[in-house]
């Protein structure tokens, strides 16, 4: 069964007009008209490229379907059709309808499993049909165009990998258009993330309380974060991810809980003191050491928190495992 793109009833009146926006391989483009009640005359004229097609029917019964079709031409993917009907009760209708269509399999992009590899400078998505080429525009802060290029892909359906250039700290947004014959699909994706440099808050042993003497460190971090929010917030959703870490003193389960509580304490302080962006946190315990040590080693450099900012969770190549971040 052919799925037709229908003209809204408010525009089409009593007639039902439709066309297939993606004709099958052996199917001609066509305008399909359904006449709901008896009519004396139906006239259709379609301008297709340099051609004008005209057709007239008389003595049309109720609910009859009429079709005007034309030859497939890869260079012509639109038509403008004029329709006039005179019903048997004397009422008349006329209208114009633009018909737009494409040949080949309909192309769509599934972003639900998309990913960006920062180190390899690649973007991976799933597509419904073979992709011939991709046009990529890389934007930086203030939506400055950093690069624009078209590359051959020649892959799909299924997973395809699209290369992109530029440093992750510079490329804020990728605007991608994939093409397959006359079909195309567009989407945007942000591979951008920043690791915010900062001075770590020092907590008392086995405590998640931020001492008053340590708050100046968070004030400096808050200024940095607000600058990032102002610079990039109008291009992408800016999200802050706080990763809590511990040294190897104590057992692993206790350290996981302690790192989570400390990350949440920092997130809560930033929110209460004016940070307006989205905040997520997670406790990695001993899992992200700055310095590799043995067990039960008191190493201050490992008692830290990482502040990562991006449009999405830290991507592959960032050095941060994929976890279920908790939103504050």
C-alpha cells in the first residue's frame, strides 16, 4: 500500500489530494485525486520541469480516484499542479498544490545510539539507507564556522562513521547533512566538552562537608563555569558533570559512597551559589586515580573531583567511563 502525503482538508475542500513523496523504483511520480461525490468535470494541469501535463475527466461518480502521473527524471523532483472540479450539484472548487518527492529509499538518521570519538575525530550514527556523501559544518563559540566540507561515505544502511576535524574544545556543534541519491537527512550533534582546571577542595577525613576555608576554591571554579555558560549556552545545552574520586585508604565500597557524597556536596554548593546550568554528579571512588598507587595509600592527589562540561555526557576518548550520571 502506498503512503500518500495528503493536502490538509482545510486547504483541499471536499477533494482529497495526495502524492507519494518517495516513489518506489518502478513507480512514476503522480498526483492522486479522490472525488467524494458526483462531478460533471475534473480538470488537472501539472507543470513538471519544462513540461505541462493536462487531463480532463467528465461524468465522474462519487468516491472515484483519478491520477495524473509523469515520467521519472532524477533531475526533476517537484511539480506544481492546478486542480478544478465542477460537482453535479453546481458547486465548484479550484486549488494549486506543490508536489515534492525524492527517488530511492527514504533516508533517516537514528541518533539514539550516536557517539563521538574525540581522539579519532569521528561521529558514528545509524542510517536507514545507504549514504553516498555527507556535508559537515563545524561551528565554534558564537557559532563561528570553523570548517565546511563534503566527504564520500559510501556506507549503510546501519552504522556509519563520519570523520570531522578540529579540537573538541573548539568544535562546539556539528551540522551534518547525509545524502543518498535524491534523498537526504540532516541532524546536529555536539562532540564538545571541556575539562575545567581548578584547585581541589580539601575535605576532612571521611567527610563530605565543605569547610568555609575551602569555599574560595569553588568561587573561582564558579566564575569559570559561568564564563563557559555565557560563551556556549546559546549554541548547545551546557551540562556540568562532577566526578568524585578518592585515594585507596579504606575499603572500595566506602570510598565509592564517599566520592559520591563529596561530588554531590560540590554540585549542591555550586547550585546554591548561582550556577544556573544543568549539573550531574557521580562517585568513582578509587577508579580514576591521578597517580597509580597500591592499596591503603594516603595520596592527596587522588582525593579530587573532576569538572567536565559538555552538551552530553563525557564521550569516548575523554578518559571518563560511561556511567549513569545523577542529575542534581
